[in-house]
């Protein structure tokens, strides 16, 4: 889904989703906000998502990045609920929340509603997300019990044999594999040392395009990496009318592809030298500017077919971002660990996203009347790009990342 221009590209895969529809969605959200407290989370979660993306870019400028901002925000809020008041306040403030604007109780209630909303998969999309605490079998189960953590965040507690770490880590992998229907199967592949307490936050997503690509139109193409080397990738193709915009402030083109349901995929294609600048400029204002500037035009669209995953130790990230040091003596997570002196060894987050021709459970692509190929402008996502998956109902960023190498 790449632009021939050295600009930031964002493709909207649904024909006819222009500014009018964006306005309708906004109005729907205003109506829903009366009965949907999670709407209040969106501004804070979006700001935190871009702040976290900017940090990850600073430590991995030449690597692929993929994470789930809403899942990370939910995990941090869960940690805040399981902490003493001082530590909890520190975590929530580091996550972008202001106590004068939204009280703690409303934050957790809103996340509870959001958790249930996002977990409601249908025949056209599949979202698997959850939280699990794996602990040494000898620890008393009652010490780890927290009604609030289970109530708001669905935290599940799983005893593990940590004496045999090979067996114990395999138990964790199999648990997550089962919960994600096989999408995430090797969570602890890089974790060699045993961890007495391991909190896992996981998310996987598969969706169906509103305008699916036909597999017969997928051919091998070139992807130009930052170092000017070239790798071969399966390049999906479709000629159709797409919602499209050029952002003069970021010097980028934006296109969005809709999934069946409520989610939209954003492809953002900067010049390779400008990727860091574009990431630093991502903001709520940029998203609003894009929603107000969309036009519909015929495009011949080329997008690499790929599968991405990323694993991060949130404990290390929170410490580096000055949110909280989970291993610090003063940090109290006793509602999770069962003991104020007992510290979480690891807080792992793994996200996985698949981009393919059709998505979930659609064996025969829907035929659609596209524009005359001879009159379309070609847009090729054949070099490093940024991406975002947005849930339009809750305005939550489900996935955010960067592709430097498409495998």
C-alpha cells in the first residue's frame, strides 16, 4: 500500500468513507459517550500511544515495531489497581491520566467496559486479548486473589512449575496459544531465566477487509530497505476508489483501509529519512486533520502481505520512561503479588498482526466494481512505512507500529 511519492501514506480501503462518514462516526460517538464512559479514555490513551511509539522509535530506529497501545494502557491501569495509592497514582499519571479530570474509579470502570467491547468478536473479525498471572505453585492462591483485578480486567491466575523452567515456560506458551487460537505460540521463546511471577498481557487480531484483495492478483515484488538493499515480498494488488489525503504539514499521503466491522487500517509512508520526524509529529491533531481532509480517488494499490509480531518487557519500558520501577523497594503491587515485598519479575506484552488478502473466514473475495485500471495512479507500499489500526467506536488504537523489513 505504498505511495510512489516519498511521503507519508495512509490508505482507506473502503470506498465512500470520506469526510461525511468521518463526521457521522464522530456524531455517533458523541451520542454514545452519554452511556459509554470508555469514550473519556480515548484522548489520554491516544496521547500515551504516540508517546510510547516515540520512545520505542528512539531505542530501535532501524527495527520493526509493533505493539498494542490500548492493551498496554489496559495493562498499566491494571497494575495501578493492584498497587498502593502512591504507586498507583504514579502509574496512572505516567499513562497520561490526570486525577482532576477523571477519578481512578472511573478509569477502571471505563477500562472494564472497553475490555468487554473489544472482546466481542463477530464472524468477520477476531480479537483475543487478556491478562494472566503465572506464579510458582507453592505460593498460596489466596495470596494472589484480587476480586477487583478479576472483575475489571479479567485477570486469570495460573500456577506453574517453576522448578523445571523448560516445562513451566512451555505451560505458559501453551496457555497463551490456546487463548489466542494459535495466533501467539512462542511468547517465552526469548525468556531463558525462570520468573517467580510473570504477568502476561496479550492481544491478537484478525479482520476481513471490506474490499478484499484477490489472491490471484498477488505477485512477487520488490521492497526497498533503508540501506538500499532489496528483498522480495508477496505484493497484494487492487484497483479501486480509495479514501486518500496528502498532509502538507507532515509531507505525507494518508490512506485508510476499512475492515468489516468497526476497525480501520492506516498505512503511513514517509520518506525513509523522515520516518523519525513523522513519528515525533503523530498527535491527536494529526488524526483530526486527516479525518477532515480525506478525498476519494481511483488508485492502483500495492500492499505487502506480511505477518508481524513484537514482544516487549513493559517493566523495562516503564522504568526507562520514568513511569515506575517495578523492582524498586518502595513499589507496592501487593494486590497482584500477594506480598508488598514480592516483586514482579517480568511484565511481558506481545502483539501479533497479520495482513493478507482477505482476512478471517472469507474464502471467496467479494467482487467490486473498481475504476478503469488505465486511469488509476499506482500507489506502492514498497519501502519502510508506519501503520495504525483504529477502533472507530471507542477511538482506541489497537495496533501501532513501523515496518522496516516486511518479515
